[in-house]
C-alpha cells in the first residue's frame, strides 16, 4: 500500500530525517513514534508530496483521493460550520451537496459532536476541532489514512471511545493506516507494526516492532493482553534511551 525507501529530508542544511525505510502493507495499521523533532510530520508531508525529499522514494500506487490525511494542526475553514467543513471534502470528491451534508452529520454524530454541527471552529474546543477534522477525513473512507497525533487533546474517556470507533472502522473497511503518535499505549494497542525513530537531527528508524495481539482487536481491551506489557516495556526503554541521550529537561529541585 505504501513503501518509503531511503528517504532523507533536509531543510536547507543538515538532514532532519535520514534514510528512512518503512512499509504499510495492505490493510495494516502502522505507527511511527519518536522524540519531538525527529521528522515524523515531515515524513507524512513527504508521503503526500507536500515535502520534497532530498533523496529517496515514496511508492503507493494510489491517487490523491485514495489518501486521507489528518495534519497535526487541524486545518478547518474558520468561515464554515463543523458540518460544512466535513461535507466539503465529500463535495470535493464528487458527492452531491445534500447527500454530503447528511453524511457529514452522521460522522459528527459518530464522533460525539452531533449537537455541535452548526458551530464554527472558533466556538469549539481544541479537542472538538480535532474530532471535526477526524470526521472530515474518515467520511472520505480513504484506502490509506495518514494521521498525525489525531487523538491528542481529548479527555481520557472520549479518547478511548474515539480510538475504538476508528479502530473498528479501519478493521471493517480494511483501511491501511500510518499513525504518528507520542502515546506508546495508543501505538501498541492499535498497530500491527510500530516503528521507532531516533532523535534528530539525522533521525533514523532504529527499531521495527511487530505487535502480536490478535485481531479483531478492541484497542482498549488490548492493553490487558500479555504481549502488550512486554512490548510497552521494550518500547519505553528504547525511547527513553533516545530522549535521555539528548539531555532531557531537568527536574526542578
Ligand atoms: N519548514 C521547515 N523549515 C525548517 N525546519 C523545519 C521545517 N519543518 C520542520 N522543521 C524542523 O525539522 C525537524 C523535524 O520536524 P517535524 O515537524 O517533522 O518533527 P516531528 O517529529 O513531527 O516533531 P513533533 O513530535 O514535535 O511533532 C525539527 O527540528 C523542525 O524544527
Ligand atoms: Mg510533528
């Protein structure tokens, strides 16, 4: 579905991300974790052609309309309501307007925003805007879904429900996913494969972990599976090593 080969991204001088290799097989859920500034968002931008790499290739064989992307900062149009924002993508992809609005309402309902469909983005909280942006991309049922910290800024309960909703949808529809997250629990409980980046600059993919928790899988219940704890410990210590080497913020005495 997606193959990134030997990808190097540089902003002017030194590469931020170097020689990245990763693959998202058909219908697989893949996560990318790594220290802040290691080039995760840059990699996603390169995948959709918004960022020209210094070297390397991205192969997907997909058209633009097959790829859904949820950026780290939501990009809702401020002069359109939540419903109109969600409908916009559908209309853009050829849906008739009335049908698009009905679909948009349905997606907002699913993400717990049914009562807020007529609000403008500035009248929504950060987490609510994030959910509108998520509705916008899910409504298009892309073949490949790229998400950059989509569940950040949600409270614990809403977050768990949204994650379950998204996991069920991608399993049901066979959507392939590349998720960027700082949350190791989220990465493990949702994924088939987790990639770990070293700290930047010149960040590299330093580990690839397979998640053996069986599917179909409820990501909340997956946390109690024995394979979860073992992998969590490993990922935690591998990631801590990367962050500690960089000199993490000192505790205030
Ligand atoms: N347009 C740009 N011009 C110059 N430098 C940039 C640009 N975009 C990102 N960078 C730098 O490239 C590095 C990687 O940025 P990127 O946003 O890809 O990191 P990230 O892994 O997504 O971080 P975070 O986890 O904080 O979101 C950072 O050091 C950042 O400052
Ligand atoms: Mg980022």
